[in-house]
C-alpha cells in the first residue's frame, strides 16, 4: 500500500505566490477606480446642470421664462431697418384698429410697417380734412411710439384732375395726417410727408375701381438698424 504523496511548499515559493496574488488584487482595484471615477464625474456634472444657482435661479438656459412662453425673437435687420417683436405687436394692433375700414397693414421687404388707407374713407372728394374713420388708426400709430421709429406719410391721387390739382391735394392730405399725429404727441421732426399726386398708381385709372384704389394715404413706420 502506497502512502499518500505529501505536497511540500517551500517558503520561497509561497512568498512568490503571495506576491502574485497581491499584484492581481491591486491591478483589479486600480482598474475599478479608473472606470468608476469618470462615471462619477459625469454624474456630478449632470446633477450640477440641473441645480439652481445661489440666488435661486436655474442654471439651465431659459429657465426663468414663464411656463409655455416662447422666447422673444431677436430683431432682424433688412434693408437698413430692424423688425422687432414690438413692431410686430404694433402691426397686429393696427390690423385690429383698421378692421372694416379697408385699411391694408403689411410688413414690407425692407422691414417697414406699411399702412395703405383708402383716401375715400379718410377724406371727402377734393378735400384734405380727416374723416372720423381714420382717427382710430392714427391713434394707434401714435400710441407709445418708440423714439427710434420714423414715420413717413405719402399722399396719392388718381390721374383724373391733372398734376396741377393732384400734387397739392395729395400733399395737403399727407400734412393733415402729420398734424393729427403731432397733436397726439408725435414729435414733428420724426414725421416726413410727401405728395406724389397720381404718379404712382397701383391700378388702372381707366376704371372707377382702379381710380379709387389709387386714391390713398400710405404711412410707413421704420426703425433704423443703426
């Protein structure tokens, strides 16, 4: 009967095995630290991004805006003029003020706010005194008008009476609009008036409808970009 073989481990061998084991454990520990630290750092950054600042405001962009409110659009500059949110608000207000009076309100290609007012709704034939129908629109033009906004008033007629009559009449009507705005607080130096008679028709003067379209007052509001 053979005796069981006894495994003999020398002290030097045992020490070498122990050192290898310790190195393996240390390597695993360093690997875990190398993987864990970036993950923790990302978590800290994400947490800070959603936190509030010391004064109670959120650190994320737009957090102070009311819930459901769209951010205000930055003014756009075209043709040397700015179009801001306030100009757009005025356009909407003028549309409401001129509703039912046949007044056209539009934003032009060069960022001017243009009102085209039928002269027949604003003046009697051959006269330059304002009719009451135009006053609510002019009141809205003058209301809280920014100091940087310029106003240009242009009078137009049809071609039926000739330049000798149409030129002065178109200018008188533009000046009547200017005087109304000055009386309601708009500084005279901000107002430019022109009378172009029948030189710039928008329709044919061969028909009554065309002549009526050509008889008009145009008001331009513009805010220079510089």
